[in-house]
């Protein structure tokens, strides 16, 4: 969603609040008809005061104050709050414009933009975050290395948080590899959420969905691949599960990795494949590119499937 789309949301909010203001006014006038005449008198006096101010005349506010006090008394006696007929704002700080008095964007505007990004990234589940990461689901029994799966995941979590907090100051490629059910996808989405919360744009694709788009492009269908090649952070989940299609899988995958690295963009690859299996499946060129220590970091997940 573009900034203009977010601003259009504010237009709709103001329109809805104006409808609510009018509804309240009709409700009050029906119950206290005298208030309508008082408000007419007060508005006429305020208009007169504006005219006097423009002509340099002094202004006496006593009559306006008297009408305001009378209106408040009538409102209270009818069971209404004295502010019931005030303008209605969803955000009092920016008055539903998205911009504060100092011309900076309001927090509600930033929150709305963030929510749109999270929605686009399919990260609306608040349980997917480093803050909600439950380390206790992992086994604390020592493995062959002498460290437990829980120890390993604590280390991976710290590394991943540092990666997200340091973004984009990392290598161009991060590979999360290991057996199924070890938390690789969850960690990648935690990184993605943190990166988005820090104001960057990110996208998440399963390998199947991504290579389906590549296949359609190969068939000359109208497919816009530009976001995949231009988004600051791209996460590709389940690499190795996509169908191997001639003139598509290896060729498009290599171009994607190459062009994104050349453009100084960042890619996270999530896979159940072992490192040697990546070479067997995609060939020497892709394996060499992914294993380049100058560009890539590799995080290996170990242990038992926590989904069972």
C-alpha cells in the first residue's frame, strides 16, 4: 500500500467522524431544542469577533463565554458530557491528518504504515516475534556436540536479533538450513518483523510460489517480478521443495541471487537441504555463490522436530 493509500484512509476516517458528529448533534437537539438556538447565537458572535479582529477592533469574549456556560449547563442537565458535541477525532494528536503541528508524521501514521507492511508480509500474527519466541519448547538434552538444542537455539536467536537490528549492515545472503520442524521459518519471520518494524520493506515467498511466478514469466505471462528483484529484504522459504523446471529453476534462481547481491539487497534462504544437497540440486554456480564467505552467512539448525 502506498503513502497516498494511507492518506486516503485518513480521509475516510474524517468523513466517518463527521457523520458521528452530525448524529450526536441531531440527538442532542432533539432532546434539548434550546441548544440549537444557543449554538446559532454563539456561532454568529464568533463570526463577528473574527471580523472585528481583522479590522483591528478590540474583542469582548464575555457574551460568548456566557453562551458556552449556558450550553454546558443544558448538556449536563440532559445527561450529556459537556464535550459530547466537540469535534470527533480518532487521534487527538494529529486530528486525523497523520501530521502533527510540527509537520512531522504522527505516531498513528507510522503505526498505520507499519500495519500495512505487516499485512502485506502476512505477519499479522503477533506471536511471530523475537519477544514471543519461546525457547522452552526446545530440548535441553545434550547432543553429540555437548550442547543441547535449547542452547543452540538461544545462540541462533541472539544471532538473528543482531542480524535484524543491524540490517542492512550484513552480508547479502543468509542461509538457514536444517531438518524440518526446527524453527527456521519462525526465525526468518521474526527477523522480517523486526526489520519491518525498523522501517524497512521486506517480502516473504515460499519457494513454490516464487518459482511458479518465474515459470509464468518464462511462458510470457504478464507477471511483475520487479518487487522480488528490488525489495530490500527477500525471504525464500522451503528452497528445495519447488519443482525443477527446465530453463526456469536454476536459471532464474541464479539471476535472482546475482542481481540482488549486485544491487546490495539482502536475501534469506530457508531450506531443509544440507549444504552438499544444494550443490547436487542446483549445480556448482549457485552453490559457489551461496557459499561465498564474503557475501553469505550460514546458520545450521540441529535437534528434534518441535512440532511433534
